[in-house]
C-alpha cells in the first residue's frame, strides 16, 4: 500500500491544468457500446477508475486504441456479450462503481445487460433502484441473484414510456437515457439529473444520431432511433479538481492560476468558495486565486451561521463538501457543513481534529467547523485516506500543516486524481510518493 509523505506549511505558486472530468468519463466511455462505428474521445483522465473501465471495455471486445495525449478511439463492432457470464467479469465489474453504466447501452443494443454489485467509495448507501426501475419501465425483465450479488436485465424490445424517477440520480439518468435512445417510441424522463456530465452525454448521443430534447433541464424527452453512428467528443475539465485547487490555494496562502476551467459550466462552485471569504478572479476561462493572509466566512443576511449543503444540480456538488470543510478550518468564523446525500462521508473529520482543527461532528450528516483564523496552524500527523474526496481533503490539510504528514491508502486518491503528486510538486509542494 503506497503513501504520500508531505512537509507542509509551504506557500505554492504557479499554474495548474485540471484533468478531464472523471464522472463524465465513466458515462461517455460506456456510451461507445451503443454503436459499431468509431468514437473518438479526448481529454480522458489517466486515473485508476477510468483505466479500469477502459480495460473492461477491451474485455467485452471493444477495439481500443490510444491515438494521442489523453485521446482514445473506441469501436464496439465485435462485442462479446457472453463475457458477461464469466467469472472474470464478475470480479472486474465488481471492482468499479462506474461499471453499472454499461448495463443501459448493452440492454439497448444487445437485449441484455448484467453487472455484479459494483464497488466504489464506502461513503454510505448508494442504491441502484433508480437504474433498474427505469429499465423495467422500458419493458426489461429484472433478475437479482442475491446469493452472488449479481444483477441482470433482459428485453427483446424496449418501448418508450413516461417515467418519474424516484431520485435525480446522475448515473441512473445516464443509464436510462442510454437504454432509451434505441427503444421504440418516445421516453419521457421527469426528475432527471441535469448535471453538466449528463448534458455532455446527451449532446454526444445527439451527434451520434439520437433525438434527445430538454437537455439541461430535469425533463428529458428521448425519441428512439434505430441506429447510432460514430462521433468525436471532448470531455469537460473536472469541476471537482477545480474546486479542490481553489481550496488548496486558500489553505496554503498560495497564488495559483487554474487554467482552462470551462467557467460557465462550474455553476455555483466559485460563489460558494467566495462565501468562505476566498478571493478569486475570472480571467477569460482561467481562475486566478491571489495569496491571502486570511479569509472570513460570510453569514446569512440575518446574521445566522452560514450553512453549506449539497444538492442536486444546479446546487452544490457533494463531492466538494469535504474540501469546503477543510478550508473552513483555517477561516475566520463558523460554518455548518451539511452532507445530505451520504451518511459516512464526514467521518474523516476525526483526522482533522487530530491535526488541531475545531470541528463538532453533530451527526453522520452535519459538522460544525469553528475556524482557527490561522491563529493555530494544523499539525502534521499520520493518517489513512478513506475515499477519493476525503483523501484529497486530507492532502490539502497536510500541505497547509506544520511539519510532516503521512497519508496511507493513497490508491483511493489515485482513483480520481491524475498524477496529483507530480502536479503539486510543479507548484512547489514538498510531497513524495512512498
């Protein structure tokens, strides 16, 4: 098991480019299964979860070629659906949560989609009901093998219908849309997720010949077509990395420019960090963060304590709440962090408390952070990364802390952040991979 050793307390400086969006990649890569023609995808992040999915596509018979820097060509003209019954598939498919999104396109094009219970971060319950209820609404038969934790959906013909999703699941919406594009008739999906990642998927499918309207809203209308062709697609920069780097700059009192962020796709992310007192400036499509000696948390109009909570898009993404929580530890003022979606995601605060942060974990969903206003610097400790986002949050805390920190289980961080240690060293960070 690898680890990062960090000597903190150093101010960083320079430019950094965010990787391609991890959560978009997991959807877009699965969509190549919908056509026998070539699909060219660029700005693919070189991270563990994405590389695992690419390997899984190869195992399914997709011809994969690396054609440039972070660019691949995929051609699914010889898919081996029998691979879905293999022991190897059960092992590989169960090691990656994003593998759930192969089910929609396989069901749509080949009449069957199987998946073992997928893995991913241990951040609380992450149910799959929305996916399979949607497939059943389209006419698929659902079979669950509880002894082996194996899910199957099968259908000779999918038929369009109206459905009201029980939750605005991003992956559920993506999966159902990919199943519906080749179904007979029209599918209306209400309470659909409308994150930029889903918008990107729908735009790509339309270029392939799909007929999807309502993109960017929570009401998607999909008119089924008989065939989808090839296309080219470039993925957005990862908004979670953008937010992480804003938090990094604030915590380490650093002057950093984040390049090519696709600012208009960031929603309220910049304004949430500004409410924490962080100065940032849009320069074209870049974000410039000056070095700040201190930053003060805003309050609500009536003077009450600022609450930052996650919500479905265009609300604040849950993937950045861990970063916000860490940033608040050195601010002036108090904030309540409310993680609504996952009940285990705030448990990493015990490490921050050991580092000297003042945090009250109210319950599994809420933490009150009393900012230290830099009167007391966090201290370096040895700790373990529990998941991707908490791992990067602890890394940011360590970079701001006095002395040496060691972060174990960094494989979790590598799942979502590309060459993070190399890119941080380029900014002047003292970080070594052991």
